[in-house]
């Protein structure tokens, strides 16, 4: 069996266990986990599994190595939270997935009032340990900011987010109540404003509230959050959705979507949204690039699975799209978008009767009448069944006269396209654009409209609908090294001299930061120096010296009474597993084999 070899600089933070003895405190342990995920996700070049995929494993007794394999990460962070009165105990441990050993653990006992400082301290320490283990990336001085002076407001926010993440109307309404309580205590709590905007957008998209009312509420909270923090990636993602699904403004949606992924590359929802926009534009490579990022961060997400299927549909690989949509519906038989686009695949494959039967068998509780009406109408048009076409087309035409019947608007356009009536199709597009019929942004360039794409008017309306200007974020030219060649040379010599003379590696808890302080260099620069100039991460660099020191001790007859692990501890190691792992990695043999070969 091939050995699991995940990419380095990847981590999944599993839901921290609630050790408070009260199930009602689950929101708090979940909240701490999410805050650490978000903090680590802000580090460039560190890939952090999203909440959706990490929380899939909550309360599931699955071996760590299997979880790491499913998430394709090199490291797992697990921990626990115990809340008692106004004190908090947090434990955390890092597990190297490939070798399945714990290489770091820590416990914090703090006052609850210092919760943001605790989260920052934990996140920074975890980031440091990952850098020591896997190689260079730069770490900001702080990863968690104090977002409110009101601890009660923060707790209400955590409760709101806990309920919203359940994705159902009842819990979404509870989320609004908690977010609103947080805002009463702190009107400037950006995260709660973003939470309210997100919840109302959920009600708008699902039409569980009147569409205009829900979007107006959502936009109001977006604007308030943006005024407080225009650099908030979540706000830009919500603005992108508002621009697309309500304002029918493709360019504005595109700008906000790209800004969201620029501010937070570890943002799967924003990455797949941008991917969808590129799909609509027909830009296959760019769509795939963003989709692959989303999938690598959120491999278990059903939403990401849907977008992967949609990618294949938009680029006319219908067999693969059908396979993935079957998987979507196996996992969630009530996935409305998967039902609809799967029927499109069948239509494009010429399986008209199968599409009609599939739509007829759609669970009644999830049927969106105009969606089903439009898709069946298309099936009969393509099947060339005139009596049924006349029946369904008449109903569709009537429904499309409603100002906000956006699905019907879209299907009427597709119906005209497949009936060979381009004049009527483009006349209808003109009217629908004036209605800000947002669904047209999805349908205009759909494969089901292929018959219109050779018409000279098609490109004219495409430009009108999408008004796309390429303002993609361009990667900056090669970044200036943290140290110039001469300075790096001087620092390297000073570092090696210090290691040889002072033997800091003999201190078991030596860290990159503590070594950086001793040699008077910024930790980011020391990390860069080790990786870029010496070709080793911190642990490899330090453990090399520990192993060399161990070898000297092991072959000295005066130490024959000391066990090998005892000598390892005297050499600076503080874990038998770590010692054995690095020794074998460095020398190719076990410590016992080395000693046996040396003393022959």
C-alpha cells in the first residue's frame, strides 16, 4: 500500500472537545475552534482546512491518520476547552499525520476576560510549531485582535454563529436574536454585523422571507460592517452575493469576489464563488484554479462538490457532471440545485424522457414550481413534443410576466433559444435586463443556450449583461528576500558559531523564537535563513545537532550504563518518538543499529 504523503504546511483543526460538563457550552468550544481556524487561515502559504470539513469529524471516532488522509493535511490540531466560572482551561496538541506522533502539546489556564489574548497566544504558538516542523512562512506579530470590550457581546456572537452554522430556518432565527443582543451591547462589533448580514442573505436566497425585505436587511448590515472594517473578507463575499443575486451586477460581484480571496485566500466559499463567475465567462483555466483551491481547503463540503459538478456541466463534460451530481444527491436527497442541474445534464445528453421522469420524482417539499415548470418545458421542446410543449410553454409565458419571477424569466429565454426563435429570445432578454432579473446572469451563457451563441446579437447582450473588465489580482513580482546576500552570510556565520559554542540545542524546549532572541534576529528572518540558506526547517536543523551530540555520548564507554533514551534526553530531545523518528530520518538506521554498527 502506498504511504500517505500529504502536502506540507497544511493543517486541520478538529473541533475542540467541550469539557465543561454542560452541553449548552458546546457553542463556546466550537467558537474557540473557529477562532483558531480563522487566525491560522490569515497566514499566507499555510493551507488551513475550512470549518465545514473539519467539523464533519465532530464526535466521530475515526483514527487521526484516516482524518488527515481524507482532508489531505500533514498536521492535525486537536484540543479541549473547559470553562468554569470566569476561568478557562484550553489544551492543544499537534499531531504529525504521516508518522502519527504528537510533536507538541500545551495547556493554558487563564481568566476568561483575556479570551482574545489567549486565542492570539495559542494561534501564534501553533503557527510557530508548524513553521519549525515544516518550513518557512512569515507570521504576523498578532493573529487575533481584540474585537470587542464586551465579553457578553462576544459570547452572544459565538451563540449566534453556533446556531447559524446549523443551516435551518429555526436556528437561523435564533442566530439573529443572539447577534442582535451582541449589537445592543457593542454596536461596533463587526463580526456580529457580518453574521446578521449573512443570516438575512440566507433568508433572501431561500425565500424564507420576502426577497426584497431580506436583501434590504442584509445590505444594511453589510454597509455597517464595511464602514467599520472595509478589509473584512466576509463583507466582500456577502457584497459579491448581493451584487450578483439581487443587483444583477456581474462586474461588481466580480470585484468583491476577487477582493474577498485577496484578503483571505483560505476562504472556500469566496474561492468557489469566483470560480463560478469565471465559469460563466467561459474561462476554464481560471475557474479550475479557484475551484481547486476551494476543494483543497474544504474537501468534504457538499457545496464544493456541487460546484465541481457545475464546472463539468458548464464546460460540457456531462458524464462527469452527472456522476458528481449523483454523489451530491446520495449525500443530500434534498439538494435543490443538484436536482435542477442534473436534469440539465440529461437534457444536453438527449435523455429527455429520463429528465422528465427524474423531475417528476423530485421530492414535493423541495420543488420550486418555476424551476420544475421551466425544466420540463425545455424537455418537451427538445423532445419535439408539440402538444406538451404548447401546454408547458403557455404556463411558462404566463409566469414570466411576473416582475420577480426570475426563474421563469430565465427559462423563457432558454425556451425561445431551443424553439429556434432567436428574435423572441433577444427581445425577451432586453426586457428582463430592465427588471434586473439576476438569474439571467447564470442562464445567459448556459450550454442550454448554445443555439444562440453564433448569432451576432449574442455577444452584444453578453457584454451588456456581464460588463466584465479584467481586474484580476496580479501576483507581485518576485518578493525581495528578507535578508540580502551579505547580511544572510553574516547571520549564518554568527548562528553556526553560536550553535557550536553555546550548544542551545541541549535545551529541550528550545523554540525558533527563543533561538531568534538569543542571536538577536527577528523570528521571520531566522526562519527564512534556515530554510532558504541552509535548506532545513528549524526542527531538522536543531535535531541534527542533537543527533550528533547523542552519537558522541553513545560511543563513550563512560556512558554505557545510561539507556539510549536517557542519552537522547541528555542530548536535548524530550520525546522518544521524536528522537527515533529524526534519528532514522537523519542516519537511515535506528539508534540500536547505529550503536551496534559503530561498536563492532
